[in-house]
């Protein structure tokens, strides 16, 4: 049965209400009194003091759908976005909590009932796996959880055991802690890391997706590291709403769910992707441009294949909710993370051909989709859009002069990489291909590569060119993947010094496009430049300008305004 994201959220909260839980509204993304935490990153954050016994509430069971951002600090999924199907910077964590009330038996029984029972989510049990704590560092194996899962009917071979890294939770070096159990869903062999290759649980992160984490707070760790049993153990659980939606909507990726598709479509419209997006048919046919005005006719799956659209959709949600909760773009702390998120979104808009403000328009789609659960967006949307637009305009000026050059440099890096790999490969073949043909193909590859088309597009492009047969294409793709194109440090330094492109912006751009950024070379070029500047300073006014500055074109130097804060490179 199809269930919308909103329906799943509501069903979850209602289920736990029937089990005596108080429905509590999500807390702000800016943690109320926890300066150690960058952003709220889990449902339990707002209850931290309750778990510690420092605060008392008039309920001992609660359920929430908590706004979370994992884009910095201990949990950082920023760099996963665009690359995995299951990570977002902003997501909703559904949770149920027991403050010294029920413990392991009920927590496990509730979770299993909710996801498998015919009256609730009705997920087939043969798609599910669970994990338990195997015991480590003097803490015993979680026998109790193992037996409770067995009692629910989970076959022993579907209960896997892991150590502290995955299955032991702690609030800090001291304080409440305990083992956890995670529930995974098998997306099927078509969703495998290498499609069609059947790998068992634990060896394929794309296929087996963690949907729910149950934390059993049963110990208190003292300053010596000794664990004491808590007199009243507690429960903290977290389930990703977007992942649940993917499971229940029968899709492999969170980005294919109704929580994302309106955003992806709108991003495609706003960025003029209709004109720039090319679709191969995967069979080696020539790609074709999508004519204007036909976004509705495009197979959504093709749009979702585009990493830039996924990144923009994700970052629009994060930026909207962060600003709505009071964060403003800045050069340090929370505001700096927000700025990075916005700038990455802006960068991907440009990759799709949009250099005017567009992220501000995404705000209203986020509001329309989410105002039911988060009514605060109704009131904040206009303010949020203004903040985003200001950032888009300001940053647009900073990168105006340099972003074209950066694109050229990245695409040259991809070109060189392809050319080297393909010509070497071709030379080892019985019939080497003509150089000019490889050059032409390298140009095409560079275009695809730097526009972040997925591998499939690249491979079918190669086949389409008729230069290599399908097996050779597979070999070549593998070779291309086994090393990375490099953006040289000298080139990057030139862009930095001449056009004022921020260092971390270039690093992000390179990484997003699978290009290695030669930071060492960059630092060296910078050191040399500083040495030259010092030398020429001593040598008097005659040659005081460095070579790079002598070549300076007429540019707007606003980019230098925020280059350093407390001596640290931030922009
Ligand atoms: P993963 O191993 O997949 O990164 P996690 O173990 O880091 O997940 P938890 O800290 O256990 O995640 O959070 C509880 C639940 O929240 C997860 O089981 C998952 O469903 C969801 N979740 C965690 N991180 C993300 C994210 N970046 N985007 C979307 N959902 C997430
Ligand atoms: Mg994680
Ligand atoms: Mg995990
Ligand atoms: Mg987990």
C-alpha cells in the first residue's frame, strides 16, 4: 500500500500515542542549551536533561518527528549528499522515548509491531535484518536483545552482531550509554552497489539500508570508565522518515519519494535543465536535448539521476529550515555551515546553467510540502527567501569572474585523465584507435564528467561513440574509476589569487565532481608567492607587484572581504 511521507509521519506518531506516548513537537535545529552541539542531530537531543535526570516532565513516554541536520560536527553527512541514496543534510528522525519507563522488551516489541503488523506498516519480514551488540571492551554481548528478536520471530541467521562502533551508544565519555539494535531493510538485488551482484547482509551499503536504531540506555559510565547499571534504564530510538518513505513507496532512493520529487522537479524548472539535460537511452543511442516546457514529460527517474538536482533539493530543505530556526549565513560556526550548504547549492545551479538566484524560489516548495508538519514555515518563508537571495547575489558577485575559469580547469583535468587512460588502453588493443577519435571522446567525457552525469551516462556515451565495444567500455570505465583526475595546485592558486575564488569552494567543487584537489601543490604555490612578495618588498617599489597581480584583469574584489577570520582560511 502506497503511503505518503506525511502519512508515515502521522502514522508513526499515532501508533506511539496508542502506546501511551506524549506527542511532542520537534525542537529547533539550534540546540537550546547545548553549546557542544552544532545542530540538533537526533530526536533525543531535546530530552538530554530528562535522560540525565536533571529535568522532569509530566510524562515518561514521548514520541516526536524531529528536525535534524547532520552537516558538521560529530555527524557530518554533507559530503554524502549527491553520492548515496539515503543521506541528507536535513532529515526527519521519528522517535519514541522512554524516560525510565519501559525498556528493551517493549521497545523491541513496539518497533517490530509498527513496521510489520498488518494494521500498521505491514513491511514483509523477509526483507528485514536486525543487528545487536556483540560485546566488546569488557561490556557483555546483548543476549537479551538477541533473545527478544528471536521471540519476535526473526530467524537467527538474520540477527547480525557488531561492535562498539556501530552498536554501542554513549552520550559522552561519561554518563548514560548502552548497546543498540538496528533494523535494516533489503532494497533488493537491483539496488545493489553493483547492480545485479548478489552480496549478503553487511557487505552492501546501498542494498541494505538502516531504517531504525533502538538505543538501550542501561549503563552509567563513571569517570574511571566503570559501567554501573542504571536503576531506571531508558529508551531512545530514531527512524529516518525519508528512508521509511522509500521502503513503503517501493523505491530505492529517498530522492524518489514524494518528500523529494516536487523539489527535484522545481529545481529542474528553475535551473533551466530542460535545455541542458541530456538523456542517453542506456542502449547506446545518441543523447538528445529535452525541449523547453517538457519537464513534466521527462521520466522522473532521469531527473533523479542528476546529482546536481538531488544536491539542490537536499540543500534547499536544509537552508530553509536552518534559516527559519534563526541561523544566518556567517563566516564561522553554524552560520558558516549554512553558508557552505547554500554555496554548494548555488554551484550546482551553475553546473545546470543557472547563474541567477534560484534557491530563494525553492523555499516556497519546501514550505508547501512541509507546512503541515512544521507550521512555523508559513510565517518564516518570506524572510528565509530574502536571506537566501541576498546570499545568492553576494556570492554570485564573488564567483562571477572565476567560476567559468574553474569549470574550464576542472574539465581540462577530466579531459587529460580520460585521454591518458583511454589512449594507453587503446595502445594495448590489437587495433589501436586513432588519436583524434580519442581526443573527441575525451572532450565529450570531460563535458559529462564535470556536469556530474552518472556513470551510466558516461558509459553509454562511450558505446554510442562506436569507438569501443561494450566490454571495452566496461574495462575503460573501471580504469577511469581506479584513478582520479587532478586539479593542479598551481592552477587552483591562480584562480584563487587572480579571481578571488575561495579555497574551500574550489575544494568542494572538485570533490563533488570526482576530481582530486592538489592541496599540497596549492599550499606550495602560495608559500612561493608569499616569498616572492617579501623579496620584492625588500627590493623596493620597482617590482613590488607579484606576477599574478600584474596580470590582474579588471575584476570586482569583493571576494577578498571575508578571506580570513582570526587568521584561519574560511572563505
Ligand atoms: P547510517 O549508518 O545510514 O549513516 P546512522 O547509524 O548514522 O545511519 P543514526 O545515528 O542511528 O544513523 O540515526 C537514526 C536513524 O536516522 C537512522 O537509522 C536513519 O534511518 C536515519 N538517518 C541517519 N542519518 C541520516 C541522514 N543523513 N539522512 C537521512 N536519514 C538519516
Ligand atoms: Mg551515519
Ligand atoms: Mg549506522
Ligand atoms: Mg544507526
